[in-house]
C-alpha cells in the first residue's frame, strides 16, 4: 500500500492510515510530540509554525506547517526547530536570538529562528531589507523586532548549506496515489499524468500551495474525498522565454516567479514581494492565484495589464484565452470540470517597461489588498498608443478599466488626460465596502493610483522613503 | 551587594525559547484520555433564545459531555468584579439571552476537537433577534450604560472657559485594539480526589481564576489549584479572559473524570474575548495666547461591551490620564461607560490610560495649530512643575500632588539628542515643495501612574526556600508572559542573598504556593513581587545571621554576605555549607515575604486621593512620511528617552520600551477592528487584523534609558515599572502624521485613530485641501 514518505529531522518517516488532509503542524505537535513548532493562527499569517522544507529544487524553503497538508510532504525533507540544536549546542541563529534579547514571551521565536535559518541557508541575510523580507511572514507582539533584526544582521549572511539533499528529495520522483479510508490523494509527477487524473476525477479538489485550501481545512473543516496535488509536477513549475513571450507554469511559486521576473519583467516583481509573507510566497503558486478566482488576488490584475494569456488543459486538449476572459463573475470562472491551468503567458515588454502595479492595504507586508491598480500605457510622440489598466478589489472579479482605457487611448500623455481617465473610472467600477476599505475610499484610491502612475512615469518615486529626511 | 541586579542579562528562558523547549500550556504531553472542548458561540448580537435543544449534540459520535447553563453545579458566572457574565447563556429549560455575537452558548467535550466541533453544529437553537446597540453613538443615544457617569473635577471650569482668551472644542475617535498574544487562550484541567481539580491556564491572574473555577463548580477555593509557568504573551488579554476557558475545562474534567482541554483557535479567540476599549472623546478647552491651558472639559465615552468586566477601573484610568504631563488649573472629566452588544472589552497594556492620554495630546496639538505654534512649545508651557517646586502647578484633577515630575528635564535631553528643532524646520521646508510625499515630526511625553487604582490589589506574596545543598527555589504571585519578570525577580533574590543567579530557580506560579495574589498587571509585577521576594530573602538572611551568631559566637556586625560565601569574624563559610549547617541546626529555611504598597489611598465617591505611588515618565520623537495620494504612512525614525528609575535589567527594560512603542504604533496607525452592521467582528484573525511586522519598525530607532532616572519612592532597588508606559510613546507617531497632514491645507486635520490610509485621506480633506 502506498505510504506518505518523507524525511523529518534526518529520520525517514512513512505514514499510512492518516488522513492526507491532516495538517503537518497537528501531526508534528500532537502525533510526534514536537511542540517547538507553535500554532498562532492556523492560516499561514503569523509564522509561529514556520518549518524548513526542501523539495526537488534542492533549496530550503520556509513553510507554514499549519496549512501544509501531510500529503503534500511526500518526497520532501523537513527540518523543525528541534533539529537545530539536536547535538546539544544552539545553532548560531539561535544563540544570536537568545543573546541579543530577540525573545520575550518566546512563543513566536521558533518560527523566527526557522525563517532566519532558511534565509541563512539561502545566503539571504545580506542587509536590513533582505532580513525584513525573510521575516515578512513572522509576527512578534513583544519585541518590536529591533533585537531580532539586529540578531539577524549579526549572523554570517552566507551560511550556505553544503549538505546534499536527502535521498527522499533527490530520488527520481515517483507518482503517489495514497488512500486512507474514503480519502484519496494523488501526487503525480508529470503533466500528462496530472491531466489524466484530473480528467478522470473532475470532482476532485486540485491542490497547489494550499495557501488558500489549507484554510478551508483548518477554518471550515473541509475534508474532501479526492485531492490532486500539483506540487511535484516539475513541468508546471517552469518559467521560460518563448517567442518574445514569457511562459510561467501554473505551479511556479511566487518566490520562483519573483526571482525569474526580477530581470525579465521588472514591473511585476515588486508586487510579488508584497504578496503574503515569505512562507506564503514559498508555497503559493501563480496558477493557484488565478484558478481560485478571488476578486482580491494580486496576480490576475497584474497579468491582465501585462497582456496575459491563459493556457488551459483538459486531458490531451489544450486551449488558450485572454486572462481577463477567464473571470466570468464572482466565484465563476471559465474552467470546465476536469480542466486545469497549465500556464500563463505574457509578452515581454520593451525596456523601459511601462507596467507598474500599486498595491494598497492597511499594512505593507503580508496583507490582503484593498485596491490593486495595474497600469501599462504605451506612449509614442506624447500620444497614448495603447492602455491596459486592470484593478483588483474594485469589482466581483479582477477587471479591466475599459472606460479609463478608452479615455486615454489616442489622447495626449499629460495631466489633463489622466484627469479625464480618472473621472472615467466612475463608469468602470462600483466597488463595495468591507473590513478592508469603504467603497468611497476604493473609488478614490482607484483614481489616485492612476495619478500615481502618471507621477511615477514622470520620475516621481512611487514608494514612501524608508529613511528620515536627510539633514545637511 | 552583587552586581547581578541591574545587569543586562538575557531572558531566563531565552535558551529554551530559541530551542523550542520552553513549555507553554498546550505543549505538555497530552494524557491518553484527554477530552477536547469546543465552545459554541452565538451568531446574533442580541437575541432571546426561544429554543435550545442539544439532544443531537449529546448523541453525536465521540461526544463525552455537553455543558450548558443547566449543567453548572455552582454559579453560572465568570464575571471578575461583578456577577454579570453568564458562562454559558443557553439553557434547555429557559432559553437564555444573547448579548453579543460570539457569546458562549454551551460547550461540547469529545475525544477529538474535530468531533466536538462537528457535534456542536448539530445544536438546535432558535433566536428571536432584537435590535442591538452596537456603537458608542447608539449607546449614548439609547442611554445604554453599565454604570452611571463618573466625574473628576478641580477648579471652576465654566468660569475658566468663559474667561479664556481663546477657546476650542473638538472630538477624537479612538479605535480599540486586539491584544494578539501569539499564544491563544488555553486551559487544561485534571480532576483530582474528591472535589479537587488542578488547572493549567494561560492566565495573568491565577488567584482570580482559582476563585472563579471554585465558584462555577460550587466548591471551596482550597480544592482548586491553578498553575501557570509562562504565557505566550498576555498584554492584559489574559487578565480576566482566560477564566471562562479554565472554568469550562474544570467543569468538563469533573463531569467526565478525565483531563479536559480548551484551546481556542485564533478566530474564536478574537471573537469571544475582549479587547482595548474604543473611545470617543469630546473636549472644550480655554487657553491663553501662549497655549497655556486655563480650563478644560472632557467627555470620555467608552465602548465597554456587554458586561462590566474591568471597565470601571479602565475608564477610571482613562480619566486619571486625561491630564498626561499637563497641569490643568480647572478641569472636569466626565466618563460614560457604554453598554453595547459587542464583546466585553477588557485590559490591554495601559488599561485606559492610553486613550485618556491621546485625548489631551490631541488638545495640545489642536491648540498649537490654532496658535500657529510648535506643539512642543505648548507642551512645555503646560508641564507640571518639577519636584520640590512651589506646588502651585502640581495638583491633578483628582487632587493628587505630582511630586516627581521629571518630564521637563527628559524633554530637554531628548530635544537635544534627537536634534528635534533643526529637523522640524527642515521638514517644514521640505514639505513646502514636495508634490506627493509629506513628512512630519512630533515629540510627545508620557506620565503614567503606577499602582492599581483599586487600592487593595497593591499587595504581593512570595515563598522562598533554601534547600540543604544551598540551592534556592522561589515562588511568587507574578506571571511570566515575556516581560522578563522572572529574570528580574531572580536577579533581585540573587542580589539579596549574594549568590550566583544559577543557584536560584523560579518555579511555575501556583495558587497553592502563594495565595490571594493580584493579577500580573498594571506594570506592577516587579514592583510588588520583587519587594515580596526581597522581604522573604531578608528574613532568611536574618535567620542565617542569627544562627551564625548563636553557634559561632560572633555578632551581627561581624557577619558579611560575600558572593556565595559568608564571612563571620575572621572566618568564612560557603553559602552551601551554611545552608547545610543551618538545616542540621534546625533553622527553618523557608520564608514567606509580603508587600503592600505604602502611601496610596483613593476615595472614589469624592474622586480624591493618591491613587498612585509614583509616576513613570518618558518621551519620544517620531518622524514619519505620508503618501498624500494613497494615505499610506511610514515611520522613518524614532528617538526615545524613558525613565525606568534605576534599571533592574537594562536589556529587559529596553525590550519593554521598544516592544511597547511598536505595539502602540500598531494601535494608532495600522490595527483596525471592524464589525459589520450585524455586530459581527470581521477582523478576527491575522489575515484581516494587522499588527506591525518587521517592515513597520522605523529604520532608525534610538532608545535610551534616562540616565538621571531614580525613583524618589522606596521601590525595589529604586527602579520604576516599565510594562505599560512605553506604549504611549507611540502617540508621537500619530501626531507626526498630523504634522505632515497639516501641511496640506489651512484647517486642522483632526486625525482620528487608527491613522489607516483611509483615515489619512479623510484628514487631508478636513484640512480644506
């Protein structure tokens, strides 16, 4: 019988008879008694449960164990805080945190330790900004963060792990079909295999990073009979250039996409940096963000503004459609049962890129968008030749601003035309009020973001400075 | 004395924190027969329960026990001060009244949490929905109050206002705040012999928890033991709010004969338990052309929620801090305690003080804007007089004389170290031609009253044992929740006995070791418990001294406690050997210590007295930048000088200051509680409720302990309490945003709290831009 097989802190583990939707955190804490990993929220938003996970990429990743389902761990290597000081002495990350007064109540601490350990393995503790990125998904309510940041900056920034991945990770990937009582969990390794299983089981839940589905499990007791996990299909994770376009596999994580897009599409990577925290970016996927159809997902408006085309597949049949047409209405997408997203393709922009994305939320890091404005306006001889403008948080779906685009197209690229386009947004959107923002604020921000884009293109930096005013 | 007290030692559990081996309530190995409890909550904010049928819940799979209002052997109440909080509101015989969305209806114990949660869904409950009172506005209109209005006053306010050269009035809305301790509420109960029960609770107030468990079970307090080793954060949110969970676990444990655990998930925790009070403050102030306040009237309105909980003392403390550092020659403060159909608000670091302080700081900022002055000039002209002054400008609105006001000196030092004046001028120049981003800077002071204003709570006990090998175990009533209390206490004990710190072990706080303790709250942990521990150590030293005098033929004057050894006459004995000898000499090596804060008294009827032993002071300068298109803001630099007296542990104190400041900045800038029109909290998890992250910390932070600090009162080693006061230093961040926005137009921005991007844009509109 198939088992969920992985490595935990250097020990091989094979599990049978366990529900594949058991969270890794619950298994660690209540089955294994490894209580160093804490639960703070059970939704991937506080980082107290951060563990290190190594997948076929060979890199260590920070992962929230609370929304990682145990079936997803098959073929992975896991390290928890207990392993860092297994030989009796603290790891330098741990010593730095303890000696540098980086702990007060201590409850969030193991999560911070693991985030920093992973960042160090990836040579990513090179400066304050990088440290804050590494800690973007870890909440501390006691320290105010200063001692933690200082502890991190005092570490060797390049602690590259020379250790080769364990055999469980480096072995050629074999598909898994796991059963426990009435539940089935598939973890295929090829896109053809994936396509067949999805086509044969159209009612199954398709699972990628579990940064959303994990919450259905923890918050709404969701416990489906059939789950198909895409995370081990290497082909789905590719990011490649193709005929002047960029093809992003649906299974590419935010983290992988941000890395690849940094050079190829500089308008997109700053936005990806603001999606979730480091743990969510290491798990969540571009395809998942599109597939679930949320009106406040960050990738769809950005990819729509970038001219994205969606690649869908059903068994052996493939089709494409402009990304904006995928979103039919609230909770409704143009995806047939048995069909799945294989990739999204966007044209590579000429340099300098005209695409800019501005995300407004109550908090800079790890917050869900109130309004996202994505703009790509091409100008030749002071006249707008084309305008692609898309917003998130303004309607039941990610949506283009047709009236604003029309107002701009052909017009002279100046403040007056921007003003007209800002006014035209009233015809494009009737947003709603909720806990993230009022309708009035959303409308106002939508207008102001267009003006921000104009300023940005005119050389006024869009981001708030991090430094105090320089004194002469 | 050893230098151990006053040194910057790391937290005593730091090594365990980082290794993941520090044990919290949910980390103890679970007994095999543990039952898991799910608490079912109301969906409606205000309703009569017309039908409650739990029969399907009882017969559901794996269910071991169901408890509702009918199943409580003692009293169905977990109210800490008055009995107005039914623990379970649902009764199968009489229905019940629902007071807020999220109120506990009943509980289910099953062999797994999933089974308990699934079973709870099977309850048949009908609601006859009534119109809820949700907001301060609605409560004021409906005159829905938990208590009559309370008033503190001094001087002739009407005459002062009428005669003042200038007069202003205004209003500020101040949002609430979720404590967001990282460790949620947990309680595990173990049934014992007869009526005994032992409860492990994540709780700041074990003694009160013990009494409430006893009360609910209908048994004497001696049958209940409550134990707390450490909390994963408390911040006031576990002062009274853990009692329901503890009582629930104890009830299930006694009913099933098995250990029982309640562990709330984050959403339940945030919906079910209380938060910082939301306030609305109206003000009417008269002042002279220099900004000197002549008379002021405040009306403070607090959203207390459905029950009293600690709201009386919290609202009182808001009034006690309506003056902050400022002498108010004529002042009237009226407080309305609004009863609403929302969660019962409770303690949170500062305990009402922050809201009162935000009120007066707004007034100062408003006056400065009106007069075109730097708010700092208005602040300093209004400060209470320094110690040993004439006494003419030292009386508070509650008729206490401020004898220790060092804020002027702190301000002077901070203005210099932060280069305030030059930076403010540079910012104003920069703003005049910055198209989108504006900057702001503000200095605000803090004066925070130290003592429980409920006078009898200012007492503490300790129990110290010296074992015959010379090792020392100590216990006291304080709870460790990250504030470094145990570290400081161990330092105090080691210093008193002049032994190495590692000889001293602090054990879990337990109601059977030290009884009748007060909550670890009001910043009092080290002040009260440190003194009690010191008393016990002094007693033990006296016994050892007497023993040496009697056996070695020396006098007290011949005896000196040196590090880990004692000199008597020309000879020395190690501490270990002395302990052994004293044991053999039949000397009792266990002592209790007790402390009651002197000098304090308070007459609530006349609103006069000396509620505070002393005041803690500090000041902060914060610089921010604001995007005037989006309303986003960011702190770029903060400079803090804070008075902790003579620090017991500078590292711990600096940690409290920085942590408090960032927590306060979260409250005033980012964190927003949002209820829908049906009274349902929609920001009930970190996905929707945003506390600061590392990115939100200003890149430049210069935090200093004020070097001249020295408590004028005889506190433990002349230190000052530090838990709460620094939170209010963050008012400077809010006022810095106000400064930035004031550059947008001519009218006053009247920025409310929190200064979310949305509120910032509204404030820009108010400037007339």
